[in-house]
C-alpha cells in the first residue's frame, strides 16, 4: 500500500486524501439510491451526522469496540429513516427537497443542543455530544482497508440493484410514479426501502469518517455537506452504479490536483491575489460550476455510458466513416 | 385587498406574539422580559424576513421554481450597498437603492446562467433546483474571495448622518418599561411594508404585473397575447433581486455587521417563511416572516434562544407534513 | 396575405406535417378540415410561432416570419384563438379582454371592450366575474373577444365549435360571418366540415400531415370523396 502512495505522491494522492475520496464515494452512493428512485432527498447529511455521532459517542464515551459501534450508527440511521421516511416520502420533488433540508437542520440543531436539552429536562449535567464544540481527540481507528471493504459492499449492492426487481421498481417509479403504481408496484414500500438503505449507507460513511477525523462538530453536517453529497452524484451521474463513486472520488481529488499543479498560485498571480489560502472558496466555486455545468450540459454525469460511447465514436472518425454507407 | 393584507400582517404580529406570551406567562409561569421590547424587535426582524421571503415567493409563484440562490442575491445586495458606502463614500440613503439595483442585476445573472439553459431544454424542476444551488455556492464563494470573510460594518458616521440619529437612539417611555427603538429600526419596519404594498399593487393592478400573472397561469396563452415571456422572467428575477437587495442592506444596518455567510442563515429561515405562508403565496410570505420572527424573539425572551433554530426548523418540517399548502394556502389553489 | 410553402413539422420522432403548402387571400375565410390527429392544430401552432418548423417558409403580408417568436408574430396581426378555450381562469372577464390589448397603446381600448360586450352581451353582464366560472360557450366567446382585442389582421380559429350545444354552434358561425363582414381575414380549423364549408370561401383537406385536396368551398361541398369522408 505504502509503495502505491509513494508512487502517486507527485499527483497529490497520499493515503489521507485517498481515504477522504473513499468516504466521498460512499456518500455519493448513499444519495444515488434515492435519486435512482426519483426521490430528491437532501437528508443524507443528517443521516451521516447521526451515524457519526452515535458511533463516536459509543466508542468514546461507552468504550464500545469499533465495528459494533459503526453498525450501531447505521442501525440508528436506518431507524430514524423509517420514522421520517413514511410521512416525508409522500411529498414530491420540491416539497420533498425542502422537507429533507429541514430535517437535516433539525438533526444538526438537536445534536448541538443535546446535552443542554437533557439537562433542561432531567436537571442533570451530562456530556454526550459536546455541544457546538463537538468531540475532540478521537483516536483514528478507521483505516483504508475498512473504507475499501465498505465501499465494495455498497457498490456490489448497487450493481445487483440495477438488475434486480427492487432496482427495476425504483426505475419505474422514477419514470412515472402513477404508472408504476398502476403496474402493481408497491410505490410506498420501495421508496421507503430505498430511503432507509440510503440513510444507512450515509450513516456508515459518517461512522467511518468520524473515526478518521480526530474531531467532529455538528456544523460539519449542515446544508453545505448536503450540497457536497449531491454534487458527487450529479457529477458522476445518477443512472449508472459507477457514477457516484466516480463523482465522489473525482470531486474530492480535484482540489488536491489543483494544488499539486499549482493552478491556484498561477491563477492567483494573474488576478494578483494569494489564492492558496482560500481553499474553501475555491472548492465552493468548483462545486458550483460542476453542479451547473453537469446539470445543464451533461445531465447523465461523468460515468454515463452513452457519453463515452459517443465520445469514442467521435475520436475514431475513420471507423465510423468506413462503417457508414 | 390591501386592507386584507394589512389585517393578516397585524394578526401575524399579534397572534405570533401573544400566543407564546400567554402560554409562557400563564402555563409555565415564566416571566417575559420587557414584552414591549420583544414586540418591537419581532416587528423589525419580521419585516426583514418578509422582505427576503417575498422575492422567494415571487419567483415561485410566477415561474414555479425554487431559487435557492436567493439568499446569495440577498447577501450580494447587502454587500453592494455596504461597499458603495465604504469605497465610494455614498450616503446610506443612496447606497440602499444601489444595493437594491445591484441585487436585481445579480438575480438576473442567476437566471441567465442557472435557469435559462434549462428552460430551453424543458428540464425537470429538480434540475433547476440543483443548478440554483450551484449558482448560490458560486456567489457565496466569490463573495468570500472578493469581500473576505471578516465581518464588515457600515461606518458609524454614515449612520449618524441619517436624520434623527445624531445623538441618541429614540427612547420611548411606555407606562412601566423602556422600549428602545432606533430610527433605523423604524425604517427597517416601514420600508419593507411599503415595498410589499407596492409589489402587491403592481402584481394586481399594473399591466406588467398582470402580464406576470398570465405567464404564471399559462405561458402559451401569454405568448399568443404578444407577451414576451423571456422578458417577464428577467423582470421577475430583477424584482426579486431588488427585494432581496433591500433586505440585505437593511439586515446589514440592523445588525451592523456583515459577512458573506449572512445569506446562509437567512436562507433556511426564508424557506421556512414561505413554506409557512404557502409556497408562492405572496401574502403568505409576509405573514410567515412575522411568524418566524416572533417564534425566534419569544424563544430568546424566554431564555431559550439556543432552541430557536430547533423550533423554526421543526416547524418547517412539520408544516410540510401536516399542511404542505401552508397556513394561508388553500389546497389545490393556483400558484399566483 | 398568408403564404405557406412546404411546411414540415415534427415532435421528436413523430412527423406531424409532411410539407404542406397553402394560401389565404386577404378578406377571405379559408378553412382547413381534417380528422382527429390530421395536423390541424400543429399547423396553426407553427404559424403562431409556438412550434418551430423543420423546413418550409411562412410569409405573412410578404414578410418571412418562419421561426419568429410567438409574441412577435401575434403582434404583427396574425392571431390565434387556440383550441380548448384557453382563457385566463383566475382573472375577470374584463381583465381577460384588457390582456388582449396588452401591446396596444392607442386610446380606443375601452371602446373596443365596449364593442366586444355589445357583440357578446353575456360577457358584458359578467365582466367582473372570474373567467374560470364562465360556461363553456361563454369561455369560447371570451377567447374570441380577447383575440379581437388584439385587432388582428388574420385571425386563426382552432375548432371554435368544439363541445358546444347546437344552438351555440350556430352562434359561433354567425360571429365568424360578422368578423368577416368587418374585413378581418379568417383561417378556420374545424372538424364540423359542413358548417365550415358553409361560411368559407376556400378550403383545404388535411390528412395525416398532407394536404390531399383543395378547392373553393362550393366545389368541395359537391365533391363525392369529401361528402363521403367529412359530410356523410
Ligand atoms: N406535443 C405533441 N407531442 C407529440 N406528438 C404530438 C404532439 N401534439 C400533436 N402530436 C401528434 O401530431 C399529430 C397531429 O396533431 P394535431 O394536434 O395537430 O392534430 P389535429 O388535427 O389538431 O387533431 P384534433 O382534431 O384532434 O385537434 C398527431 O398524430 C398527434 O398525435
Ligand atoms: Mg387540434
């Protein structure tokens, strides 16, 4: 492993970066499941927060071992998804988006104030979520292999989903919910299952990233995070299972690449500003441009098989000319 | 119709205030500190929220799309106003319209970049939502690059130069309490109300406003009636930006501190406001603004300021589940 | 006044018009008859600029208006009363008529509205009522009245008699006659071929996107095939 990263170091790919790319890929997969069924849910940052906090609190405050804590985080995410999903998934497009944005904010606010609410109700001071400052000094227990295994399981699931009854039902629902219902597909059931699975994947990603970061804070899981996750899926594409993986990894790697290629200092020297300390702003601009460009011009995403086929055809003009009558 | 709006606004202010007040004092035996002051605060804060939400609602009602970049337009409007004071030495009463027009132009460019190409392609509403998020992120990041993220404020002498501000804020003595209201706060309360009535007058009575309603109802009819739909779209975006810009400058004055993130906090509150009022319901946006402000102010007054966001966002979430058409909306009613 | 040359229109893979050509002379009533799905509405929508043709040319008063925007075309005086009574339901009758005069700046708007109310007394009685609450026949009259408010040079009516009771159908056709008498050119699309041919000067028969027959209204009324297919 180390040898691989030594080799990749010049292009900005060290192990830490790679780990964050894997997390991004998993998060992309989590929103892919709901988008595949035509549900525009922005709740996954909230589920990620739940997974992170449950698992970190269990390992740090209750001395749980790592793997059971991660699983507990996923279960917690799934349970809350069951409760939230039933009422929320009755809403369609914009209303669903707004409701899930609201859900994410509620989760963040509740985590931030958990200790205080507890104190207010039970008149007893505790320290569980650590308020706005979060939890610090978390030992790093997640390693690259955990992430790879988790991602592989998720991707295998997405791959199988595409050709399963479940996947076909979701695709039909995305096409037209009423038609799908008339075909005898249990729309409510499939939508909820997809929502729960997405939530559990996001919660898993949260637990793993929580044991990677040393520090977790509630603000890490606000609306900006939801936008990041959405961007992964939009960049990669939402109809082909490789899409969110490609999207998450590329988007997470792009800033490193820019840094390595000294793009920022170059652009900065043109506009007369030191941009190397403005990483967040530059990331934001990249995110925004990716969202607009892909939604407008490449709605199929980077991993759209159609796109590559037509590109291939264009790059090999000789073949097509010969083939044409 | 305007009297009805006034009635709704007033009832939102008083019910939104009175109900929590009564519950707090009689059910929980909590003392509300200086209720007159809280009411005053809720009024000017609600006014800003309403003004902000009005632009959101306008775009939703005419174009049927949710412009999540609205909060960034708000922030840009505020900064354009602020910068014209800081860099160009404009007096505030000039900077305010400059910020409004600036906000309008930013909103039009959001339309051109994020929405126009999708409209041509007849893309689904969700694509437009995503691309508006993209526009919002770009505008925010550009602002942190250009204006930096350290807080900025209107210089004190520019505020002192406003009439009636020279020495001390007005202090009104009521029977048993001091209510501190600055002239700026009065302006903040009055300007949005005036703008709201102008907007409602325009949409209901002016030719261009009626054309906007035709576009909202059916674009085919509009085009057959020689209405240039593209221009109406641009005009609607411009108006929403003007309203957002006004709200941005007023917010900057009210809190006397601005960062590029000022939009992010208001964005989700504004969403709550228009959902409470009924998506795309212009009158509802006004009422919703005062309701949300009252919720916040009352939770601060009761010593639960730290929970105010939780209450606001929970109500956003719950209202969608229970009454997606909003408090004022009738189900199945037309958008405009 | 209106010349259409080899007009081809499609919806994605579906071809709706396969290169049709026809003419409308000034002052005439020309009718386009054809069965469901023949392409009549597609023709009018393309003339109005709501659809873009794949090929062909449209000349209105000797000006090429092919592919121009709908709002530009209607302002030139080529006005459509669309199928299905597309009135502005949430606005009042009066406001609907005012919207017809959206682009006008002259001082005769109010007197024109009065004229519409004289022609359609039932609209006058309901001027403050929401258009959505009118009956089907009243809505059709409102749609025609609104188009007249645009002072059209050529008015295109898409199935104005559709879904109306026989008495109202007669009323619609008598309105068409008075519009003609006032010098407005009319392009009339109808499934009710019998009535259409009675008011028309000239007629075209459209079948599956092609014009299969044309001639003076009198000639077509006597044509065996037309009698069989459309008047029988
Ligand atoms: N929006 C559309 N998308 C795809 N195909 C369409 C569309 N509108 C019409 N068509 C097809 O184009 C053809 C012509 O339709 P058009 O509406 O012009 O017929 P019409 O003569 O007006 O019929 P009708 O008498 O029923 O109104 C039909 O085959 C129809 O199915
Ligand atoms: Mg038709």
